[in-house]
């Protein structure tokens, strides 16, 4: 019985560590500054929790290959949808959890904006390098 308890506790700790590490990676990425050209292109001054769909659509329009080659974008999209459901469910009954969910949704939106901004900047750099030769 004790080995089973140790195994279960170890698996739980490993999963919790993996989730924490994953969140730390994309939260760090989401904290990067956005370029002015991106803000003009997106038409968004401040990235909010509800801008996620707009930014994903912008990804599809400006950089359709981004969804396949970008690390964590698919996972962040799944996480955003799950958190949005929690936010809607808790909006009236548990406002504190709804506020937390709003903050998480904003980080997800910000992550998509940063990934798209970086991709557009790299794409522009490649075009400039090709035209310079």
C-alpha cells in the first residue's frame, strides 16, 4: 500500500511541476513588449481577455503557418477555452474565481499577440535580407 501511495504522490508532484513549468514558459513569453507596428496592424492598444479570438483570426490572416510551427499555441488555445468556460460558470456565483479566470485569459491573449508579433518581425527581417541581396 505504501509503494502505491508513494507512486501516486510522485505522479501528482510530477504533473504539477510540468504544468507549472509550462505556464512559466508562456507567461514569460507573454510579458514581452509588443511593437508599435503590431499594435497598428492589430488595431488593439491594450490586449484584453476577450481579444483572443481576434488575435487568432489575425494569425490565420497574416501568418497561417504559425499555428503549426509555433510552440505552445495550440495548448494555450485549449487552455484559454477551458478557462473561458470556468469564467462564464463562476461569473455570478464566485466572482473571485471569475476575476482570476479573466486574468488568465488576458495572459493567453497576450501570448498570442507576442507570438504573432515576433513571427511578423522575423518574416519582415527575412524579406529585407532577401531584397538586400
